[in-house]
C-alpha cells in the first residue's frame, strides 16, 4: 500500500501522522528543513538552549495533553502574572486566585484602576463558567465592551497579549483572546526542561524510525504525486499539506485566496552572570514606547536553559527589525529597565521570524481540516495559531481522511 504522504514535520504534520499511524495507516513525512518541529525548534549554543523565538507551552492545552507525556517533558512553570515596567520600575501584577498573598500588592500596583482588577475576576468567572458566547470582535473592542479602562488596556493587555498575538493593536479575534485567557486561567505557561523542541520530539519518538525524511523540500504537487527539489517524484495514497500557510499557497494555487497575512517577531537573546531579577515571571513593557515588548529570564524558569552561573534573557520585539544595530538599541533600552549593569549583557543571537503567526482577525474560520483539489490541508491557520491549534488540525485532518476511506 502506498503511504499517506505528509508534507511538513511541524506539529500539525506530526500530530496527523501519529493519529494515522495509531490506526495502522502507513505514513511518510517529507520535511524541507534539517530538523523536526517547524516553528517549534530549539538550538543549543555554548550550553544555552535557544528556542527559535520566545514561546511557551500552556499546560492546560487539552488536545496537546492527550498526545504528550507532560511529566516526561519536565515542564517548568512561569509564575502566574507579570512584572510591568512603567518607565521607572517594575510592578508585580499577579493572578490573585493562584497567588492570594499578592492581592494587596497587585491591587495597589499603578496598573489600571481597582475596578479593572475586579473586572479581571469577573472576566475569569465568565470565561470559565458562562455558556453564552460574546460576538466575535477584535480583542480591543471586547476588552472595551467588557468595561476595562484604557489605562489597563494600554499598560497590561497590549503588551501581554501583544507577546502572544505578536501584534499590540489587539486586532486579533476575541475568540483567540478568550481561548488563551482560559488556558492561562486553567494552567500555567511553562518551558520543557529540554527546550520547546522537546514537544515535537515526543511526537516523533512515537512514530516508526523511518517515517520522516529531512532535507526533502517538495517543489510541486500534481494530483497525488509530489516532486522534490532533487527531481525525485513520489506517489501517495493520499496527500496532506502540513506546511505553513505561506508555503501551502505556493504549492497549491487553489489555496492562495485563503492564504493569511503574517505577523512577524524579532527575538533577541542575551546573557549575563547576574539575572536582573530572580523570579520566573514575564516582564512587560507598559510604557507604550520603545522597542521591547516583553522580557523573560528563561534560566529563572528552567535552569537547564543556561550553563551554571549564567542567566539567559529573551527579549521580544514585535515585527521584523533588520537593523544591524538592533542589539545595541535593545541593550540601551534594557539599561532604562535594569540600570547600567545591562550595558555589559552579552548578545547571543537574534532571530528574525517573518512567518511567525498567521493573522487571525474576527470572522476567522477554523475548519480544522480542509480539502482542495484532492489534497488535505492542515496547520495552525485552520484552527488557532498555537501549539494546541496545530495539534488539533492534525488530528481533525487524520479523522476526516479516515472517515473518507
Ligand atoms: C515566535 C513564535 C512564538 C510562538 N509562541 C507560541 C506560544 O507561546 N504558544 C503556542 O501555543 N504557540 C506559539 N506559537 C505558534 C506555534 O508555534 C505554531 O502555531 C505551530 O507550531 C504551527 O505548527 P504547524 O505544523 O501548523 O506549522 P509549522 O510549524 O510552520 O510547520 C510546517 C512545516 O512544513 C515544512 N515545510 C514548509 N514548506 C515545505 C516544503 N515545500 N516541503 C517540505 N516541508 C515544508 C516546514 O519546514 C515546517 O517544518 C509561536 C510561533 C512562533 C513562530
């Protein structure tokens, strides 16, 4: 029997392969790059674990949790909350339901009004318990309609969700906001001890050894035949495109009309001997000015991310910044956050990630799986742009294909 050919060894392709394999269907994955994981990859550099862009795994993701062995991932949690930089100092704003001792400090922090803080509790209740759905709208209008003040939207929501949506106009669909808010409420943001690539690696480990061919970019598809860059052609029983939406549109012109626009991010890593703060918590730029959106000291969360005696800082700048002086500009900005010591931070690497997340505006359709010209299409663009979304899309594509047999 010809195998099902899956193009792309990102999380959607791997999840699809695993569900088909569990049903006894032979699968072969063709991957263009030199490794598995797609957008979820980690490189080791001089003892540091550098994820390709700041990412976290939310341990409440229900479908991902079914495929992964979470204890074996040795997930290290972030503190629930954030430190917010107001131009002078960092103010802690904690999830008071999980850190009740912080209620006073959080209530007194000059981030939004007291009414805003009560509204967060109301929103939490509504998202966890209400069955009625709010209309799909931008996240910004959802927050305004919920009664949040412009101050808390500007100082907290723009940078916190800016770091997740990779845009801080908050134009992303409120469905995505509600989904991530629920995940943060029900669990923790975490880092696997071995780096984010530990997640796709666990899926690969559950597949037969010869399932994946790396360094095998597909250049064209014709019916159930694919051609690789070497000219080699392969024939599939069924063909699944699990590439990112940008590549999907290139390989399958019929998809072009649905190809989304992209959000980009520039991610910088620095190291220093003394971490500027000791806590495993994200720090957000609440000033609305400057390049930096968010900072995490990854070695405070997962010590395995850095050699002993070194701290690893991850700084996210929204959008693509190709400026050669970017690291110097970020270091100058870090000095306003952490004082003159930041001048000596050592720059390790900058990642420019053009195709980071597909735009998901209000009205975004989430078909899970899609079939065009006899080719199945899966990927995060079909669901929510997230690890969970990619895994769900892989699962739903496998289920649709199995149902069609
Ligand atoms: C910087 C950044 C931060 C993020 N933060 C988070 C986060 O904190 N939490 C979260 O849940 N999600 C996060 N995400 C989103 C999440 O990583 C993605 O939604 C998910 O990994 C997408 O998986 P995918 O399989 O749909 O696509 P991809 O991971 O893009 O996989 C597609 C694969 O197809 C391969 N490919 C492409 N073209 C070809 C070809 N012609 N032939 C063969 N192979 C090809 C690619 O090399 C790639 O391996 C983040 C993403 C980025 C980039």
